[in-house]
C-alpha cells in the first residue's frame, strides 16, 4: 500500500465529522479555560525563550518583494502587525534558496516573485528592518527557507513569447524528472552537483539570517515542495548516487546549517505527514542532525486541502498526529541539542482558545501554529490573553497558494497593513452618510466610515444584518461562517448601543424619495445582486441563494432538517443541482452525508476551475467523489421538463430523471437604485459596491466595503 492509499484510509474520519456534536462544540470561541496558563507559558527552543506557545507561519509571501528580492514595506508591516498582536514566534513565508537553478521562482523576465536572502547583498537591510520591528513587540522571528516548489512550481510565460519560451527556456526542476504537477511540461532532473549547490545555499542563507538578527531558521520540508519530493521515496526515484536515499537531502541541509550556525542556533523543521505511515526513522535522524523542533501538518500535495487546513475540516484535526509523534519521541527518549525534549508544534484549525489550551494540558502538542486565524485577526493572541475571546474575528476560509498572494476572505487590510493603518485618522468635517444594504459590503463600509467620525445610517430591508448569508443554508461543517455572521451581528449591535452617530434602520426599503428627503452627503448602495435568470422559467426550482430565512431571528431554525421539511424534499431522493456556485457543493455535501440522498451536480464550467475556487471546495469534492456522486462538467442544457433534465457535458449526452431541482447559477449585478440616485443627483457623492455592482466572493465584498468606507 503506497502513502496516498494509507492517507486515504486515514482521512475517512473527516467525511462526516460534522455529525459529531462534541466536535461542533470544539468549533466555538468559548473562554471556559481562561486564563489559559499553558497557552501563555514560555517555552525554550534550543537556547531562546519564546514568551508563549503560539506560532504564526503562513504560505510563501508572493509578490511582496522588490525585483532584487528585498522585502517590501508591505511585508515588514504584515509581520509587525502580528508581532504587535501578541504572537510569541513568527516564521516568515518560505524564501527559496535555489537561485537561478529554478525558473519557477521568478516571473517571465527573470525577476524574483519571492523575497530573497542570497545572491544580493542589498536585500539584507530589508530583512534587518523586519526583524528589528518584530523584536520591538517581544516576539521571536524565524526565517523560513525552502528549496523551491520543484514539481509543483509554475513556469510563468510571457504570452507573446510562449512558443519561443518553450523552445529555449529552462524547465522546472525535480528529483527525478517527469511531468510537472501543474503544467503540461517535462521537468529537469537535478544533478548531484546542483543538489550540493542548493545545500550550500541553505547554509549561506542561514548564516545571513543570523547576521540580520533572525532568532532561528524554519526549514520548509512540506507543502509539496522540492524537499518534500526528495524525501518521498515514491517521488525521489534516483537509483544511484549520494541522493538516492530519500533522507539524505534533508539531513545534509540540516547538518550543513548546523556546522555554519553552531549548536545554539534554533532550527525547526516543517513537514506534512501521513498518519498511516509515519517516518519515525527519518524524524529521529533529523533530530540527530540538529533539528530542535517540528511543525506538524497531516496530508501531502495530493491532499492539499488537508495540509493547508480547509475550514470544512474538524477543529484540531492534526492533534492525533502530533500526539503519535510526541509519544514516539518520549519512548525513544529523543532530546534536542539543548538536552530538552524536542517540541512538537501542531498546525490545523486550532484557533479556538479552549481547544488549544486543552491540547497543551493533555500533552498532545507543545505549541500551536496558527495560520488562517492570524490572517483573519492579527489581534487573536492579545484578545485571548485579555479574556476578550468574544471579540475574535473568526476565520472562514483557508488561504491557498493558488492565489499567488497573501489574502484573507474576512480581513480587508491583509497585505496592505502599511497603507491602511490600524489607527484611523479622524476627518476634520464629518459627513452624513447612508449605506443601503447591510450585507458584507455594506457592513464593512459603514463601520469603516464611522471609524473616521462620520454620521452613519445603515439601511436594511429585512429584519437582520448579513445579506445573502441570511438567505443561504449554513451547514454544520460551515460553522465558521455562522461564527463570523454572529460576530458581525454583535459588532453592529455594540456600535448601535454605544455610539450616538451610528444608526441601524431595519425592515426599511431605502427608496430614492426617502434618501432624497434626508439630505445625505454621501450615499453608498450595497443592496446586493439579483439571481441570474434561468432559460427554463416555467419549471419550479429553488435557488440556493434564495432560501429565505431572513425573517427568522433564531439561527437554530436554519438547520438541514428544517431545510428538508420546508422544501418538502424529505421523501425525495433524486436531486439535481444545476450551476457551479460554491453553495452547490455545500447543499450537495449536506444532502449526501447527513441524509443519504442521491444527488447529481451539473457544473457549467471545467473541473479545474471548480477545484481552484478554494481548498474547501477541494475537500468537499474529494468526499463527494468517494461517495460516487455524479458530477458533470461543461454542461450545456438541452431540455428541461418536470421529470427529467437533458444535457450534454464533457463526457457525452445525458438524460437524468429528478424529483427536485436546485438552481446554483449565482448572481448578476443589480445597479437599478444606484443608477437612479446617480441620474437624479440625489447626493453629491453616490457609489455602489458589492454584488449590486459586480457579483463576487465574500472576500471581494468585504474588501470593497472597507476600502471605500475608510476613504470617505
């Protein structure tokens, strides 16, 4: 049985976890274990003391460097904000040390898209500024070094020179040659000389990191990169030579760094592991080579949604894995270079304070690594420390490296901290501003504008805020979204109750005449989009974005069972969902795993596009396929009647009988109110944002709302 088969068996437990009420309780921001003595106890890594047990490590810092590889002001501000937020140990995004050997770490003109530390002396001042800024807040910061993406890298090609490029350009590098994982390209097998050069580059980078005052080094041995590939005997198929043993490359990197930096400089190793086939011997050898601690993630590149922490996974899903490794270390009495037990740092949806504290109390892990939680709320640590757990902004989505940039679906300042300061400058002349629509865009706009001192009026035609989130099903495995909606509702209630110039007007349709009578200085229309029309209008169907729960104040009414009863589909079993809005996957997954319904998914686009939407989509699609759910791509509708749907797809022509049909074709813009207000000059300044202007993701709407509001 190969490693992927082992892993496939192991992760079956993640299919229907949301039916376990105990796991759902762990997915809540409670404060029962305050004051979190374990979470805020110091820990020693080699010879340095970290003030608490919380680490931040994120994906590579794409496009946050100058062409030379020097870190930008944006990168320094990004880490400084999390250091200020109370994090004990920061680790940068991975910095590749492959230099000119790997063409996938540059753009089509050879310019670096990652921060660099070797090959250019001018970059060092940028790193020195970054470490100095983080140290001001009593945080420790490690430089993360990688050998680049290898087989998972993407060659960036100038479209105008594509043909010439393929004829003459370098190819992506890999342990043993073969096809790239991301493009239809053959990769180039690295020679022994090149591998030795990469090892030497690691040592040089570590020496420079020490010079610019990094507190230690994190070696990125996971995330599907070249080190992970060289350390996987199924990928490293070298039969002869020094690097034919799958452990050699990683061990030589550690040994060379240790010789350069000395015995008292901390080295942590990050890796993705298969719980069904743990490489205990490899871990033991890494410790003997000089590793002082491990960041542990389950999964591998084939299960990216697992290793990168899809938010549809159960809370603390990596803890059992961390516990197994800790038990092995204790049994073998493995100690680090400082004579102390080697710390394990668990990573994987551990942003619920009580869960994190319990994991430390039980000894399952020695530290926790937060990624998405600290992207969403840089003040997570300070809020937990001060017993303000209810103020934590919940993360709702795992950020994937597909996006090639630092991003967060609920933090509009992400990557722009240097530009949008956390201390807002008050306006000299406050204005009276109306925001029409209390969806995600409207809420963010109203709060941001109010923070500058303006008088705010937020109008919502329904009885509660939240926009389209109130009209969609939020299944139990999407409890993070429910947490976020609840957080927004408390946020608005607090403003309304404590600020005389923030006004929330519910159950009110903001008409042109009403807005005209109130003499607003600025009007922002954020009233949402409208459902895309469907060709077959005479057939009854339910839009997944119009399951109207907006008149309900008790969110417990919004359950799967209630949905089945209200839509009268308890006894129905042949359910078709047409369209590729992400909500289609949520509905399908819920019906299949919670109610054992027979569901068919008809997507208008390609499989790759659907998969690339986000890691949560990958997770849900993986298990839907395991259940043999029929999924059709590139669907073109031929005919639809009350009993069957006829269509053609990539795989051929089909006729499917059904007894219930969902529509998931998404939204289209609805600028009618904006156009009227603008045409008749109802206010000196009229804007429209969010779905009414251009339908987008929750992240798009939140970002648009914040950036308009903060500029008013």
